C-alpha cells in the first residue's frame, strides 16, 4: 500500500477508537447487575457517575446510539474520500485494500471486540468510561427531545392501534402456547411451567420455604471446619446476628469459586424478610427488585421460621412437579401403600393432597401442611397412634419425632376420583 494512504490512517484510527469507546461503554454499563448498580451508588466518584447514568437508561441509550451513528457515518465518509483520492492517484489496489480493511476494522475493533471486553470486565470498564461518557451524554441533551419526538411519531405511524393488554387470563396464555408450537411434548412442558408460575400467586411462603431445622445456621465468626465436611443441601450457610439467633445474612457457597477456611461471614449477602402469609409471587418480585437471593420467612412475632432461595422458586417453576418433601427429604410426598391407604409426611402440603385426590370441598383451616393441620385438630404436638379426621381425609400418626417431621398414614372415608380411576 502506497505512502498516500498514511495521512488517512490518523482520522480513521481516531474514529475507530471513538466507536470502540461507545460500543464498549454501552455493553459494560447495561451489563451491570442490580447488585453492582447498588454498590456503585455508594462507591467513588466514577462509580456514582455510572449509577446516575443508569438511572435514566433511555437517555443513556439514545445518546450512545446517536454518537455511534455520527462516528460511523464520519468513519465511512472518510474511508470513501480516501478511497476516491487513491483511485484518482492511480492507486487502485491500495484503495481497495483500504476500503476492505476499514470495513473489517470497524466490525471487529469498533464493535465486536469492545462489546466482548465490556461484558467480560463489566465493572472495571464501566468505572473507566463513566466520566467521559457522562460528558458526551450532556452534549447530546439538547437534541434528545427531538429524537424522542421522532421516535414517538414513528411508533404512532407504524403501530397506530397497538395498545397493551390490561391483563392476560391463563387460558389466553395457554392458547398462545398451543398456537406457537406443534410439538406436543414441548407444549406440555410449556403448559406445566405456565401453571407453575400461576401457582406462585396462590402459594404462601410457608408452603415453599425450607424450615429452619433443615438449614445450616451458624453464629459469626464462621469457619469452614464448622461444616464438618458436609455441603448444605440449600447451597447456603446462614449467619445470625451477633447477639441473637435471627438470621442476618446468607453465604452462597454454591457461587464461591474458592471457599476460604476462615471468616466466611465476610462473604455473607444481605437477605430479604417476608411474612409467613406472603404469597410466593410477591416474595419473588421483592427478591428481584431488591436483588436478593434469599428471603427469610418470619412469623407474626418476627421470629425466623424458614427461608426461600431463588433456586427453590426456579425449581418450583421449571421442575417436574418436584415437591418440598422430595427436595428436603428425598422421598415422594404421597406414597400409596395398599387398600386405599397412603403414607404422607408432615411437610406435605394440603394443596398437594387435594390436587392429588382431586377433592376441593374441605373444611376451612389456617394450616398449610399435614403437620400443621394435625396440631390444629389435636391442639397439641402429634404422638404416634393419634388419629384425626379432616373432611374426607383420615390421618393416623405413624412416627412423630420430637424435633422432626412426622410420618402419617392417610385414608379416605369416601372414594375420590383418583381412587376410582386406580380401581
């Protein structure tokens, strides 16, 4: 390539760096998690600047796209002028190579590489670009109202009657799923997930939570040897307050690359507190809004009775109908024995029993599990041999450990639709 190309490389290189700056800035800032944004809001000047930019994401994105458009137009304009100049000088080969090289450079070095680096080193790049990017955004502020007006006009022209639905019924979603695929197996899975999501709006926190006696709770300082080589089933170690037995934080062992031998409490994350009567859908929404992986369930006295992890909710949605009994105890919640008798655990929910036997008309109760129902009916802690009647269901306690989950035999005083099908 002739020496005539050299003077054009300086402006092209500068425009290429500017394009990479805005591409990498967009990827880094918008890839920050809620937790990162919350930490940045309390951090140094650069971090606070990044957090302020993300408070108005529409303004930030419009400014970044505007500058990228201006830079890319200028870049290709300079490339075209340089190519025409070289052609007039009889340098057809260098002109061709300049055009191809400029196109590959803007794609690889101006878009792909900076975006990849922005995703890989999100926090570092976000802090580095925050201050100059804030200045660039302020320069575009006078033009933003015009851009928003044009965008609104285009939307009104292209989608003049497009209005959001105020709500969707479950059967509307089921119909959308049935029309979206012809794969029967896939449609069945999607319908199951849909029903599981809807169930979250009817399931109380105490139905899904891991009871306190099924989690690992330690007082600080927490050392690895205290676990005695056992990995918690929940994937978390919960730490208490200094002078209390109430849970103050959660150590997500499953997300630690290297577990230190001492002072694990330094890796504890804050938790969300929800009441026992809160529905799981509301708890999930609060966990998402506050960026918490764990919700601690408390009773009316403010005492911890269990926890709900983000993984428990996802497993409830996408799992194959896996119950809490299966997750915590490794056994089915309802096990047929013979002659119309079944074994259930005290942790089995009444909702699952009614759904299993397809019986809806039952006496009112405040309990949500078999164990809670027995305590309510007996007005004391169940003992082996105790019997109780609840609607068509008859319970007989088989095992009742002092601080464990009772094992109960269940039978029906009248055949249910499920039993009639089995016969």
